[in-house]
C-alpha cells in the first residue's frame, strides 16, 4: 500500500454539494461529518489507475493506494474507510478510484463496504477503465449498440454536459494519439446508456459504422452513488489522458482538492548577440566546436539578422507569447570592433529590448567547469601535476557574470540579476568527464547575488542548491544549436539516429536504452517538416500538459536563416489553443518564477512526506495545518476566502495558487453551492467484472501568475 499524504489550503467547486453528506448545511454542526482531503486508489497494477495516481502526484493531491495483488494488503472494511474523531464522524477519503466498476469477486464484502461508504458520505467513485455493461449504466458494446476495439487516431468530443461540468476547460475535441501504424495504442468500449439509466456522457466518440455516438467518459448515478465511468484504456503519458486528467480529478473531488495544476510553456533562446557554429555534413562534426578535431574544417557560424529580430517581435505579437533572450554581451562588442563600430543585429535587438525578457548567459560564453582538454574527442578535464582537476577559477566565473550584467545594464536591458544561465550549463556536473560541480562556482554565484541557476533537465532534472542558488532545470529541444537550415538539421539528425550500416554514427545502436535508430534516413528535403517537427511538437506539448513549469531552450541560430524553431513553437502553441478554452491559457513564466514554483513544490512534498500537513473539510469550512513558512497549494471554486480575502487566482474555471502557512490552522470558507440532485437508479454492487487490459504505447491570455520570493 502506497500512501502519499498531500494536504494544503483547500478548495471547493460548484459541485461541492455533491460531495457533502445529505445532512450537511451551510454551517458545520455536530451532525456534519469531517471529510479528509485524500483519495483512495485501489489498483490492480494496470496503467489506468497508475495514470490517475501519477496525476495526483503531479498536482500534489493526497492519496492512499492499495494494491489488490499485494500479499498482506489492508482489508477494505468500514473501519478502514471511516471512524470518529472528537465525536465527529470522519470519512477518511474524499473519493475512491477503482480499476473498474467492481474489481472484487462476486459477493465481496469489500465492495459492499465501499458501496455503503460512498452512499453514507456521498463519496464519488471513478472506474478507471471498465467494460461497458449494464452494471456501469451502459449497454453491452456489441451489435448495433456499441463498439469494442481500437480508437487510435479517433477524435472524441466533450458533450454539452461535459463542458458545463468537469471538462469545461477544454475547447471541445479530444484527439486520441496514433503515433505508430503498427502498434495498438488505445482500446475502448463505445456504448450508449442503458434505457432508463441515469447516465450522462461527458466525452463521446462516433461508433464506427453507425450514425450514433458512444460514451468514453460519463457519470452514472444509481443506488445513492455516483460513478465516473471510463471505458478506454490509457497510460499517464498519452495526450488523451493528459487532456482529461484535470477533469477526472475535478469530478472526483468536486473541485475541492489539495494541490494545483497549470499548463506552462517558456522558451529560452540561448547565445543571443552571438553566433553558433554550423554543422558540416561532409565532416559530420561542427568546425569551430569541440566535436571536430582541432584544425578540421572551416567555421561557418550562424547569426541572427535584424530581419530575424523583426520576425521574432511580430511572432510574439501574433502568438501573445514572450521569449526569454539569453544573451552574451561580448559577441556584440567583438562585432563592433571588427566592423567599425557597427552591429546591426545588436541595434535591432536593443531597439526592441522591452519586447523580450532577458537572462544573463555570461559575457563571452566560456566553459566554466574544469579546464577542458580538447586535443581529444570527446574532451576531458585537464589535470594538475598531482592528478587533481584543473578548475576555472572563482574570479574568472565571477567576472563573466558581472561583466555581462554590466554590459546589459549599460545597454538598457531589463534584467533580473538573480537569474543566470551559464554557457552549456557549465560549472555544473556533467558525466562522464566532470562528475562534480566546479567548487568555485558556488562562491562566484554568491559574489553576484545569483539565486536561480539554469541546469539541463536531461542530465540534472531535480532542483538542487548550488551555494546560494537553486537550479532551474530546462528541457532541451531537439532543434540543434548548430543548424540554421532545415536540411542541416536533418543531416545531423540522420548522423545521430541511424545505424552505421545506413551511414550513421551508430550512436543509437550503442545506446539502445536511451536512443532508437530510425528505420531509414530521413529525406533532407522533407524530413524536418514531416518527421522532426511533429515529434518535437508532441514532446514539448506533452511537457506543457503535465503541470511541468520547466522552460525549454533553443538557440539564436534556430531563429535565423530558415528559422527552424518556429514550426515547433507554432505546433505547440497552436495545438494547445485548439484544445483548451480561453480560461485555461498557457502560463509563460520567467526563470525566477519557475524556480520559485519548483522550490515551493520541493518544500511542499517534503512536508507531506514527513506527515507535517493535515487538512479536512467540515461543511463549508476547510481547515489546513502546515509547518510555518511552508507554502500550501490548493484548487478551489471562485469565491473561496481565507481571512476575508479571496484565495488564489483564476485558472481553468477555478481558483488556485499558493499561500504561506504561519504555523497555525488556516480556515478557508467555501462558497455556497446548489443542492445536488439525488441519484436514484438502482444497481447491484456485488457483480464483478474485469475488462481486458491493453497497455498503450507510449488569441492567448498570458496569465500574470508571479509567485512571491
């Protein structure tokens, strides 16, 4: 049994009444039960219950998980589900998630206990993936009434009831992935409600060969209980689940849940004012950089032009999105020295300086870890006579940070001096050559007041302290720094991702755990738009839909020449806008604010794991107790107040945010909600079914969400 206790300053939605016990009133009294803010997940090890558990982990919502296959697991009975605290009846779980509508044997006492508990305390139940059958409010998916089979590539839709209820944050369509023509990715039962059943479809799709539509997600009210019936299988990474996950959580918690989720996207453009070395398709390396042996090839750098700046400004305006320009001042100084004081690129960027956010990338972009020995490929750390590592000094690192800051301030860049991105994230550890941070990095950060230091999420994904600074992991986009043309990108991509027999490097062959070889090299004329762009778009959009605030990073070269970054960025933003309603915009944070968000999550998780946080609801009051100084997070309906002030900010039709605990119980008052309709349709709670499990394959509003320091 896994138990993750995640409690916070609480929340309720317009559906609060559906979670309240029938005897509840606007004000708590002696008969009003206490509902602990925690979800019970009963798992059979399938991907669907695992996906819901993963979503609760991402949002910071507490749950207890029982593995039905684990020997010695707790027995689910009345005492496990409820008790009395200080004379007040307590429901220990605000929702129940089952792998299907009834995963127990016929006549199971555990299912009977769950059904009784749900009726007594009006606790909703999610059937994570169940067969369409009358016991779940649906007709069997056979003949003219339904369909059982693949739904790869199907576009489902949110119904009017779903839009008015838990899935109102979606624009309407729910596309199912179809990433491989040879791999089945999603299996579903499409069916219509049993005649007379109190069943409301929330998400549906056309039944193949029929003029009718079948339910994929719907609410079944019966026997004094409510079930969310899900009839397709999914895993936590698939887009269809990521789109619906928020609504599943909102439905089962009635909008009252600990933790919060937003959809983040930020893009850092590294090496601005500078030039990036270009890939050589003949040498299969990058002259001027360390992957080419010294003296091999002729450098042919890529640098933006004023026209590229104009394009970036217009693109930002069109997409209502702000790029973070991560800059190196020395490159402009050198350009002016070599061109009689002229640097047209810098002039254009500085003229539009207030259109972008700016981040210090060091003055001349040196490697700030160990001193590199580049006489060999790959490079290695240089050593002293005694064999110890030669490190770049504290003064050198500090000068690089300070000189770039001074250059930026002199040229009027709107900087936040607490932010820093070192060249290549250098100074931080990198395997295999440099397994530890440069010991001189932390003191240099202290010298310059740096609090937020970028790291590469592919090798340093977890936030950690480096002296005074917390790392802010950034997702690398697979749009290469050394490619200004689409054909160059494809050529290098082929080199990395094809076998030696096909003319590639064989890297993919040598590293099968982390890389997959292409079946055949991509066409340099069509491979970028036809293969790389869709793949990178899907990867980045997956991060956006996963409550992941980490920035993505590209390079200035990708905004130059063919401007190869824009098809990916447009794919993410336009794709997002087509899926989400206007009240659920992309959240575009600067580096510091991403760091604060990550830091608060780390502290919150630590407090939860230590059992230092409790929260529960009695009537229309939520009580939260957390350690002093810990920021607590919650999602709740608009109108929830704490201490007479509104809690959180608007997102996805609710209010969410962080508030600091003073070490004393915090009471939140929930808004009044309409009475919930009765659930009267009778049904049996003791008939078992287990569906076959197919494990799947793998104009914008900018939210002014600025966390506090």
